[in-house]
C-alpha cells in the first residue's frame, strides 16, 4: 500500500510540473517583450534591414539606447547576427541605464551587481549607416526586463527613457487623436584642445550672428551638416551665437520620438567631427561665465492628422531605412489662434500653456538637469528664462509664443535628456487639457520692468537641489518617470547635487582662505 501511495504522489507531481511549464510558456508569450517583437509589420522591416545590410555593405551594427542623462549606451554586434538579435535582443546590465556609475558612497546607481540583465530589442525603422565609417550602422532600441526575471519577466523596462517616451506618445495619440511635434534648437561650443587634452578656450570670438566668426568654423559645421544629411537630419539653418566657439544648427521639426533620436544622433555626429578636427564638442551648459550659455529651446505643438514627407536630399540609395529620412507633416495645428487675435493660441494651446506654467518648477529639474545648468540662470543679462510666466516673443519668461501655432519652452539647456523632457511635457499637456488649466494673461513687458511696477512673479528653482525638491512634490511630472525611472533619476541627480555640496571649489579658496582679521 505504501508503495502505491508513493507512486500516486509522483504521478501527481509530474502533472503539476507539466501544468507549470505550460503556464510559464503562456506567460512568456504574453509579455511586453514578445508582443513588441511580434508587432504587425515588424517581420517585414527586419527583412528590409537585411536587404539594406547587403546593399550598403554593412558588417557591424551599434545597438544603442539612452541612459538617464541622455548618453548613448549599448553594444556592437556583427551584422551577420541581425535576424537573431532582432528577435532575441541583446543583454546588458540594468545599471547601464544609469551610465553604470557609482554614487558618492560607492554604490551602483539604480541597480546593484546582483541584478539581472535587461534585454534590448532593436527598432528596425531606425537603422542607418554611419557616414564616417560605412561598414558600420546604428539602430535605436527599446529595453525590457529579462525573460528569466522572477517578477514581471519580459515587462517593459521602466528605467528606459526612450521606451517610456514611445509608450507615452502612443497613449497620448490614442486618447486625444493628436500627435506631439517638437523642434529643438541645440546650442553648443567648439573648444580648442590644449596639449594636455583639456579645453583651451573657444575656437572663435563671442560675436553673435557674425558671418566672419561663423566662417572660421566652416570646415567644422560643413562636415557636421554633411553627416547630418546622411543620417536623416533635414538641416534648415545655423548661426554663430554669443559665446566663444558657439554654434546653433537646426533641423526640421518632427514627432517627439524621432526628434529626440535626431538630437541624440546630432550629438554623436558632433563628437565624431570633434575627433576628426582635434577639437572638443562641448554641450556643457555654461563653460564660461560672462557670455551666453548653451540653451536648447524646445518648440512644441500638437497636431491632428497629417502624413509623412520624404527628405528628398537622397535621390538614389538611402543609407538607411525610409523612416530615418521622413518627417511628420501636414494636418491641423491645434495651437493655431482660433480668434481674431493672431497671437493668442487656440483653446488647446492655452490649456497646454497652462499645464506647463503650472508645472514649471518640476519641469526645471528635467530641462535644467545639472549643477552647471543653474550657472545659466544666475548669470543675469543673457536672457536667461528664470521666471515662471509666459508671453509673446518675451525672452525674459520661461515660455514664449515664438510664432502662431507653436510655443517655445525656454528653461531647457543642451544637457537635456530629450526623451525625459518629451515625456514630462506630454504629462503637463494632459493635465492642462483634462483640467482646462488657465495660464492667465500673457506678460508682454520685460519681466524685470514688470516686477519694478509691482508684479508678483515666481522664480524657477535656482539650484538643482531646489528643482529636485519641486519634482518630488509634483505627482503629474513624476508620472512621466514611472516606477524605476524616477528612482534612477532621483538617485543619480541627488547624488550629483550632494557631490557638489561636498566639494571645496576654487571659489571657496578665493573667498575664504584669507580669513584672518
């Protein structure tokens, strides 16, 4: 009898094991990762990338995603493995989303060494050849939790800022039937490299809009533009700005995700051109006091309908997938005036202005995300947007209506992570639209003169520490950094602030060394 009972027990155990395996298999099939890989039309895109690999002679591919600070990270894999990587992805430690940096106590930010590895899945539509080495291509990726995680295997990785933006934009489109289009104006400085490899001043003089100074950097910016065209950036204008070696080059606006990808690509291109010319491509906000900083004004609008326009610059073989060279165009711009006042935005535009103005404090932690960012806000006299107000063509406010149908968010600098910024602005828009937030009357006076006349105006946070505190209190903007994204961002940036506060600087020595009476 005892032997029969034991046998029965073993049989039951085997049945349970089979059921568990089937359950795990079903769960695996329904994960975010597997759903992403099996998206309708993706298999055809994967096949077309293989055709591009053969056509262009690609032998190596950078699989890249974006860290919390906007750095490009990832892996390089031979092109022979494209199909397998497109389906299975590649693995990399979770901590790479925080640059794999440690905090001031020596702990890895966000994730410890015991954590599993994320899975990066490439977006085939972003495949593009690198013009400076045509054997190599790049593709942007979305990140997921590991398939073998005990909790939420294959779920979207919430510390993946690019993946978050793609999801938030899709949710916004589904809810409001509008898409978010963005144009960024990244300023940056070309610095001379000294014999020690460190910066040795700006390449040109700080004369704004002077063609003479622009011309001095012609070999540099013409090479940048050449590479930009080859990677899908439709360049529209450029000029020399107020600081030494400072240029601003602009490209056509597009949907929020593709514009963020292009800003990341632009930074990669500038880094390459700097290597070729023994210069430093500096996106640091304020390397010099007494001259303008490097802002990244962000022009925004919401559209209904529209289609795709092809960048006609390439009339032969495109050095990448079609989507890299297309732009969202046409449709109804919901920010356009809907009254006789050709400056006042329409209803949706005003609601979105209200949403941004209501959350400017928290947004500043994302748009001005470094300790150095606040040097820009404190160096008065250079049109820094330090006041939480809005107006028409008013560069003393944090937000201005720069043209009918769009407005310019000014409290952003060139160190911004555009994926975090895009997600945060979408949440501010949603709050403004859902709650019909009134932004108040526009301020058309110089804000300093308005204050002298008695106007009460709130300042933006004037330190990174203050901005992080404002963000911690704002649930709307925090929702743009779901779950682990906020944990990683706050940990990383709070550590940056603490490191600064714990550092003795040259200013400390100059001010306090001779303290005897």
